[in-house]
C-alpha cells in the first residue's frame, strides 16, 4: 500500500476562432502564475475538477465580452453583455 501519493493530470483545450477574435482575446488573456491554491479546497475522492486561472480575471472577462460582442450581430451582442 502506498503512503500518500499525488497524481496530477493536465488537459489542454484549444479553440478555433477567427483571426480577428483570436488576436483581440490573445492581447488580454494571460494565465495566472504560480500553483493553484484553490485545489486545496477540493474534497478527497473527487474524480474531476476544472480549474480556469487567468491573470486579472475581471479585466479579462470584460475584454472577452468586448471582443466577442464586436464580432456578432446586435441581438447576440446585447444578450452577451447582459
């Protein structure tokens, strides 16, 4: 029997965006540095956790909304910004 062992898996996700949207998003979205302290809150036995970490999350979210809403029609843009 093993004493305490830690197993860590990392999945990477890729998105396909038009170059204009990808450029707008790439200027704002930056991964957060350091180890994620939030993983310490996950109870033992949990099989899966999705953790998204970005530097300056509030500003990043606003930039994502702006980038997306500027490339869709007015009705979709209004829905996104609500």
